């Protein structure tokens, strides 16, 4: 064999070997009984050759798969929407403020809290709402609620805003106590932050109201909830301070009548998670 023929023969042998390797890469591989540990060196080489043909690197399942949480995200979204719709119904039709009260939606350890009023337990809240019956004195009262959202830290808590409107043309307010007569006053409340918290049985466990977001809006001098309504109906109520605290103490702990400014028997969970301030204390 001449010296010139030898390089040609060597080149052909290299090409044949490369062709066999490529065929082996596409050939069916024998199933392994151990997915992780039984790959032979040849198998790995052939898989590398296969991925190399497409200019990509081989990735393991752990490296390429990412959890989407599809079913769980859908369930969470449905549950959130259900809580929001439930909240809308309670506020407009069952809260005792904008309508008559449905006691069945409130948990036994329910607590109400506002800036100046509360904490009120379930019994005292229901008694206070019945005594006020604001929806009878202001028959067109509306919450005009918007901006419902789920608390990112508490999936059982719904936040939203209200802007109360209505006209004092109905029954006298607190007829058995103060008998405030209707004066046609128009309520245009400021934007207020509300929230509700549900327990595991989707009973209303906590209701917070009246936290004004912009005190320069509306015609209640920047005051929300019932205290804002008092400004419209002409009921003189002092602002936060020693006089209001004394009045709240007298009405809640001495007179023992409704409406009450706070309860003397508050569910333990509230005292642990929130605080023990009563009425307008802290303002």
C-alpha cells in the first residue's frame, strides 16, 4: 500500500465510525431497571450525541420541570371570589347597618371594631345595630362599596372601601333615647376602609369599619361610620378625648343600655391578636 493511499483509508474509517455513532444515537435504547443509576457510559454518550445534533444540552427532569400550581391556583381564585361575593351580600343585606341584621352570618366569637366604637362582641353588636336602626332613619343609605380584595397575608380577610350616601328622611334616630327627628340632611361620606375576616366555617369573625382614607372628602368633617352620620343628623357628639371617653364608659358600664360603645366581655382571641383599648382610647 502506497503512502498516499493510507491517509484516504484512515479518513474513510473515521467517517464510517461517525456514521455508526449517529445511528446508535437514534436507535431504541433498552429500558433500564434503575432510572437514575443504571445508565451505561455508552448510553450517556449516545444521548449526548443525540442532543448534540440539535445544538442543545441534555437537562434532567428536576432542572426542566417547574410547578405551575394550576389546580390549586384555580381553587384559590374560586374561593377568593366566593368570599368577596359573600362579603358584598353581608354588607348590603345582612350587616344591620345598611339593612336589617342576620345574626346567623356572625360567628359566636365575632368582634366589631371601629376608630371610636368597639370592641363589641356579637351580642352587643346586634343590640347596638338594632337600637340605631340607621337604615330606617336613612332609608336610602348605601355603602357604594368598591375595591374588594383578598389580604395577601390572610386568605380569609377581605378588604374594601365604602363611601356612604343617604338622606335623613325616615324614622327618628334613637327614638327611645334621644329621639332625633329627621331633618332631610344629605350624607356624603368620605372614603372609608372596611375589612371582614371569616373563620373556618365562613362565619363572620371580625368586622372593622370607619377608617377614613381621605378626611377632606365628603361632608362629615372627615369622620366615618356612625360618627359621620351623627354630624349629618345634627346629633352633637364630642370628638376623641376625656369627655367622649367618660360618656362611653358611662353608657357601656353604668347604664347597661343599647347602643353601646364597647363590650366589657370581649372574645379572648381579639385581646391576644389586637389590643384591649376600649372605645376611642388611643385617639
